[in-house]
C-alpha cells in the first residue's frame, strides 16, 4: 500500500499503531482475570478506554475502523471462530456507535464526562453480545435473565474504565518516545493472499454462517467430524488443535449446557431433577455447532484469512489509509505485545487499580519500545 507524504504521516500512523497495540495489550490482560462460569463473556472491557480516546481524537468512522481492526486481531490471536468474532464484532460496533453519539451530543458540550460515556459503552457492548449469543447459540428467552447482572457489571466496569481514560490521554499526549519511531517496511502483512486461499476462506466463512440455520443432528455430527479431520490433515496431526475447543472455551460449553439443560421446557428425565429431554437435545446441538466453529479456527489461520479481511477493510475504508496502515503494523507487532503482557500479567493486574498511571506508562512505553526495537532489528 503506497502512502503519500510518508514523513508527514509517520507520527500519526505510529500513534495509531501504538494505541491499537495498547488496546490489544489491555485485551490480553483481561484474559488473566478469572471468569465467572455462567457469565463467560463478562469482563471489564478495558479496551473501551482506547475506543473513547479514538472517538475524541479521530471521530466516529475512524473509531469504528479501529474497533474492527482490534476485534479482528484479538480474535485471531486468542482463538478465532465465527462465534467469537461475532460476539466481539457486535459488542464493539454497538459500544463504539453509542459512545460516539454520546460524545458528539453531550461530551463536547461537557454535559457527560468519560465515566458516563464509558458506562453507556459498557451497556451497549454487553447488549450487543447478549443478542449475538441469543441469535447464534441460545434461542432461549431465559438468556435475558442475565440482564440485571449485565447492567450492574456495566455500571461498575464502565465507571472504572471512564476513570482511567484521563490517565491514558495524558500518557498518549505526554509521551515523547513516538517522535523517535520511524515506519518499518511490512513483511508478510503487505503480501497478497493467493486467489485459491481467498476462495477457500470465503467458502468456509459461508459454511460457518450456514450452520446457524442447521438443526439436524446428523448434519451437525458429520460437520464436526469432517472439519476436525480436515484440520488434522492440514496440521499433520495436532493434539493441541484437537482439544483446542474444550481447553480454551470450556466455560462457554458449560454455559450453553446449563442454559439449555435447566431452562428448556419439555419432558422431564426420570431421576434427574430440572433437566428435560428437549434441553439435552438443544445442548448437544449447540455443542456440535460450537465445536465446528472453533475447529474452523485453524482452517482460517492456514489460509491467512485474517490478512484477507484486512485487505477488505482497506478497500471499504479507502479514505483512512493511516489507520489501515496502523492496523497492518499492529498485525506484525501484536504477538510481541501479547508476550510482554503475558510475562508480567499478575504484576500489572495487582497494580492497575492501585497505581493506574504506573501500569499505563509501563504498557504504553512497552508497546513503543517494541516498535522501536523491531525497527532497529530490520
């Protein structure tokens, strides 16, 4: 991708790449926070800190593009599937849109501060994810029994996020390391995806979408078996890939099992309280669908579907080249950023709510140092 006035855009691109990587770092940090079994997607939403900053600095369209880039990058690193991406996508779009409206109508006039905007963002993020789960997996109205808990969590976590925003704004505006960074040349991220890989990736994406409407047991069983075999052939036999769905997403399987088994009306099973035959059928049906989606992760990886999606965003948002370029840089750097967070996650979490400025500075400087170091090594 050719960028005009490269030197003039250098600082803006590096700031955006650093913010995007900082959001990835915050997402990675949240993975080390224990999850509540029946609320597997409930988390603080620290990445909304960067969303608010992006809205304030660059406006709604660029913040929406940032949200899509962040969700895509995080989804692929932590286990992409049609379901996990749909959850992240719906939450991010709902939250970003709601916060942008609040900022434009109320924030600019100083009627609503960052805490109020963040609470609204958390509410809409959880609402978007809840509807995505309902449409894709649950189709059980009792899912919305979680609403009171989600509202409470949104107010609590949104308030924390809103209070942290000023610290991040100060860190971004005050940091002088960015002026030392020069753009690196992209390696694999800038290469074109082969046409056969594009076609195969799109076919599997359509296949995943079609599974939403499949209810037949035989088709779902065959689907899960065939996808698992394809993945094992592509990877030449991998126990990690075979047990990946259970190992990484066992809380989601547990939630689906409890929701359908205990909250579905129907014929009671003798000797087993509360559970119905219809609930067991629905549970197994959703488990098979979820297993297939999660195993397809490795097929998307193999055919580099994440780069194909970035190229699609590049064409859709052709007028926002600096943000797209920042996204391509983030694709190159984010494994190093995640490794950095992983190595000091416990220490960062202990310090985050006691000395937020220290954690913010450490994360931001760590991200910038990674960019500088990698540039010097190329």
